């Protein structure tokens, strides 16, 4: 509904400017029409991002009823005032404020959801990257995931890239075929508590399978 209202408001902008082009009060009206045009472009981009977050199951909380109603009211008011040539600063400012409220909510929701999706992968990559065949790739994924969470993505494609990085990170970790015994062994090695007794047949097989016999050292 909001997108439809935006499209309707945008369709009247050029007509409205043309209709007032020869009037003394046209300048003030044109200024607000230009500001409205910028607002609607920003809002359309934001709404498309929200739609993408919902479709990709990033979060269902990104668009509250309160925010939706606030945006709808502001868009409807601007559309009506544009149509009857009474668009003023207060109407455009109300839309700007509604957009900013929505943007802040998207920002908070994205950061929370992105953390939930990637923290486990990031922690695993950070602690196990030394054991991976491609340490450089692991470090690159870590950097990309951390950077992606700083602010809301600029497009649906950016969300796809983030999800692909999470998937790739999981793939690298899964490639180690870690089980409970191997995980305990890694912790002991990292804390320098591993002994010869920890080198069970299963652990030796795991080390050989992952080509780690020459990388992990048990200190005495």
C-alpha cells in the first residue's frame, strides 16, 4: 500500500510543477516537491530492503504496525497536498521523520539478526582458521562478515552476499569434520593442556584426514 501511494505521489510531481510554473508562489512549492521527490526515492529503497529482509527470512520484526502507519499517514498527506498544490515544509518534514524512524528500526533489526546469523561462524573461523587449508579465505570471510554488520545493507544483493559468506564460513568449518572429541582436543591444544594420552586412535585419524599432523603441536 505504501509503495502504491509513493508511485501515485511521484506521478503527480511533474504535473504539479508544470501547473504552477507561471505562478509567483511556485518557487516555494517546487522546493518542497524536490524535497519530497528525494524522500520518496529514499523510502522506496528502504521499503525494497525491508521486503528483501522479510523474503530472505532475516527478520519478521523489521516493520512494526506503528512504523507502517506513520509512514502511510505521511505519504498520504504529502500525496494529497502535492495533488492540490498545497505541499508545505511541515508535510515533507513529517515524512522525513517517519522515514528516519523506519531506517533506525531497520538498522537495529539488521544488526541483531546479522549477529545471530554470523556470530557462531565468526567465532569458529577466528579460533580454527589456523587449522584450515585456506587461512587467507577464512580471514577474508571474517573481515567481510564483521564489516557487513556495521550498517544496514545497501541492497538485496548485499544481503545475498552476506548470507553467502555465512554459508561459505560454515562450509569451511564443517570441512574439518569436528566432533565432540576433536573439539575437546583442540581446546586442550590451544590451552597447552594436551598430553600424549589425548592422541587417541580417533584423534590421530582425524588429524591425518585433515592433514594436520604437522600443524598441531603437543607441548610438554
